[in-house]
C-alpha cells in the first residue's frame, strides 16, 4: 500500500539501491520485534513546503472539469502567479508560449514528471535573447494520464536545484494501484476556419499481476492542426514614405500545430513492506505542423515558399524523447528513503535555417535537416529521519542529486563560425560535444517549534565541472495565530546553471550589422560566441503572506513576493574584442566585433498573489485567484564605444522586463454540482494590460514600437461533465464563449495569438 510520502517522486537510485537493500533486513527485524509509539507526526521538509502559500495543486478533478485542448500548460496558467509567455521579452517565437511563474520567464521553471527532471527543450538552440523555437516540456504527458500537478513558486522551489528560480511544475502520473482499463477521445473545434482543430485518443491500462507486482501501460495520439497562413493578415500596417512608396510590416505566423505520440510502460514491484521499486520506459514524439514562423518575423525566406509549407501541412521539426527510469522507495525502522535514476535522450531534428542576417532563423531548405542530440542522466537519493531538537519533534531530510547533460551538435550545420585571420579563434573546429556535470548535497529539517510555529531551514551545495561551486538554501516558516489565521513566509536562494548552448564551442551567432548592440548598429559584423567563464544565475526569493481557513468553508490567502535576480545569462552587450575574421557572406576577411554570453548583474520581480475558495452551499463551490505584478525588470549598463567612422558614444543604462506578462491576471470558476452525476462549471480569466518594452535588452537601443501595448481582455468558458454510471464520462463545453480573439502583429507586446471561440467534446470509458 503506497502512502502519500511514497507517492512523492523525489529521490535517486544512483546511490540508493545498494544502501537501501543493505538496510532492509535490519529494518524488517526491527519492525517485527518492536511496537513504536508514533508520537507527533511530522511532515518532511518537502511535504511542509508544499503547504506554503506559493504552492498550488491541480487535481484530477480539476483536469476533468476544466478543458485542456492540447497541453496541460493551459490549466497550469490558471494558478496564482502563473502565465504563459515566450522565452524572451523580445516577443520572438511569441506563439511558442510556455509556463512563466512570477514573471521570471519560462527558462526559470523546472519541469518534473513524477519528480524527475524533463530537459528536452534544452536541446533547442537559444537565440541571443534566450528564445527557443520550442513548445516547452509540459506536453509529454496527456491530461488523461495525470493524477495531479504540483505548482511550486518562490522560496519553496529552491530545494529542487538548478532551473527552479521561478518555480517548479511537477506532473504526477496515475499509479497502478488497482486494475482498470480506460479509453478516451476528445475533440476541440474552433469556430474560426483559420484556427486549428484538435483530436486526441488515449488508452490507460493498469493490472495487478499479484500482491507484489503491478503493471501500467499508456498510449496517446494527439493532433492539433496549424493556424492558417494568413490568420494575422489583418494586423499588417502600411505607411507611405515621403517619396510616395508604400512600406508594410510582415504578416506574423499563427500558432503551429503538433502531432503527439506517447507510449509508456511501468512495472511496480513491492517485495516487502519495506521496499518498493518501479521501472518505467517511455517514448514520445512531437512533430510540428508548420504555421510560417521565423526567428525575426520579417517574412524573409531563402530557397523556400513558407506558404506552400503551411498549405501542405509540413512537419519542419520533430522532438523524440526516450526515457528509462528506476525508482526505489524504502520504509525502515530508522526512517524512509526515496530515490531514482533516470536516463533521458532527446533527438531534436529540424529543417535547416539561415544562421544570420535577415534570414536568421528562417527555414531555407525543404529537404536538408539539422540534428541536435541531448543526453541527460539524473539521479536523486533522499533519506527522511525523525528526531528531536531540544525536545521538539522534527523530520530531517538528507539528499544528494546528480545531473549530467551532454549536447551533441555534430549533426547541426546551421550555425555561423568565427575564424580569425591570425588563427587565434576558429570555432569551425570546435568540439561538437558540450557537457556539464553537477552534483548537489543538501540537508533540510522540518521542526515543530511549538503548537503555533513550524520552521523549515535548508542548506544546499552544488558543484559543477564548469562553473565550480554555489551555495543555496533558505528558511520557510508557518505561524498559526489561531485556528483560522496563519502567517506563512520564507526566504531562499535558488540558482540556475549555464545552459549547454551557452558553453558550446561551435555555437556562434553573427549579425551583419542591424543586430549589433549599442552603439554599433549597422557597424558589423558582430559575433556572439560561447563563454566558459559564466557564473550561475542566482535569485534571492522572498515571500510573506497570510492564510485564512475559517467558517462557512472559506479558504483565502494573500501573498507578497519579491525576487532579487542576479547574473542572468544572455548575449552580452559589451564588446570584448575586435579582430579580422572571415566573412562568409562576402568571402573575405573584415574587421569584426566580438561579444559573448555574459552575466547581467541586476534584475528583480515583485508582486502580489491572492486566492479565495468558498463552498457557499452544498452544491456550489467558488474559486478565485489573482496576481498583480509590482515590478519586472532587468537593468543593463552598456559601455559606450567608438564606431568605424570615429563617432564616440557614451555609456547608457536601460531597464527592460524579464518577460512579457500582464500587469494583473484574475481567474475564477464556479462549480455547480447539479446532482451526483452532473457538474456545470462556468469560468473566466481576465488579463490586464501588457506593456511593450521601451528598449531592447539585446541591442540596448530604444524600440520603435514601445507604445504598442496589449490591451486587457477576458476569456469566458462554460463546461459540463456527466457521469453515466456505467463507466462512461462525458465532458463538453465552449471555450472563449464571447469570441475574444486576439491576433499577433509582432509589434510591441502584440506577440501571440489567443484563439477565439471553440467547442469541445470528450468521452472516457473506464472498464
């Protein structure tokens, strides 16, 4: 029988299996011979922080009631502090929206599946502003296979190591606790012919083979068609020049489609009450259906006709993810353990793209492919030991975590190279393999200080073979004022290691001139190269708030958060050298400006989060949450310089947002349980205005479209669920009922499409 703690997927068989098995016999003897007085039951540090104000849980029931068209990010976005955004504030690849927590950007959100890291998106190259042509990592598990989703924000997320400075999304899959067979299908049909339809089919089978062994198999097929090529044509803006010629902006691409195929098999074995193992093998493939997008969104393509690719439903890139994972959970007389080791390989294959100039990031071939392979091995092992401090009950956690990443770019040819005339630099001969090994040791304690106060201190040290060592950790606290009111807060340091692309020797970006940083616009070429001396990004995350759990079924929270973000890594804006380098465009050597990936000293985000839940009648339940951003900025101090014509420019300081998120967001839902079988759920999300960046964090220049803010808008959904009582469940409804379609112009904050009205229908049969 699995306990709540056993179901928590956080541990690592890397060090554990031999240790745990060695303790099993001793532990079993102790259990047989003695009867223990459990005394005060103390949660582990992880269990305790999951009760912090910065933690929310999406339940299986939530997923059933609220529609998920394709990606569970659609429901995660409705949690406090969460939005969807592109991976940079430039708006490039703006329709590739991913989970963004507290405005820290998707790159600072760590995705876990059953507690194990998912790193597939790291196989996709980063542009100069860190944008990736990637859907992210929340779509590897279909919604029907999910038991719950844990959304962990702020100080509570720091315990999970690199990449969790913004927060953590832990997708918990259904365990094979009982025999069942479930098949399902769902459809989502937009009212507009310009938007893509979705169809999904899946199967989940679980079988207990005997008292010790259980098996689970899942399969899923999901297809979402791409938007029409001309969906955003109405957003084109034209101006007439003084000479009478007309100049028009380029039409921006809509949302690309995707075809998912997911298969997984899991074998659970519990040879004794003290030991449980599970072995899981998974294969997933995501292939896109092209919608016409490019890096710069300027409509410039070489050798291909993007409209033909869209009309033909062409797959221009695919991601294949393979995993093997072994987990062990132990429960002994001295304490518990939880461990795993996982192998993950992602093959990222895509049609070749232009490496620089106006064709940068634009597909330039219909049959030539590039391939990047990311191999990751991760493991974690934790031990939980009950003890006392000065007579106070406590639960100690000791853990070790290992993460190894290797990026193979030997099959990737759509990069520029930097070849100096004097031979000092030649990235064309760089090592195509880039790797990073990180080992972390941490200790946490959850201390029941008295009947009112619980303290959860933590300390962590990580060492990488690239940047060296870094300390993190913090303190979370909960103080009960009385039976209804509780003050909760915390402060913690989180970190993020440099990515393998930022350290890859043969990954070079070049601008012929228009993409050069201040003050060198039009005075290139400018190269951005790897940096093997990067420091890890760090963030001091703080939150404090109050929770009310009182009469009439009311549960309400209000939280203030503030993150001091340091050493953010992006393409540098300060020139480090000039040299004569080979210019492939003109087949000659020319003076070139050299930049590199660099740490940006200062950034910060702050805001307020609130939630309110009220079961105001036996058949009605109201939930409301909101987020208000007080600040989101990074400060860049840019050195001046002298251009080729001898003009000298002074230094300048600019502030740009960390990510493009609304000033405020409100989510609300009302569940009406009409009877035991029928539930009706109207819901809405209101997005406040999104300000356009005034300056570019990549070039340091003022933006011409800095006044093109995104106006507020509201999405209203109406859904229903009906259980027929014979294992058939029906869900149906309408999303964006008032057809508030938002189009993408690519100007200012107009960086993405919001789909209009759509109708959905889903049927599940459980045997």
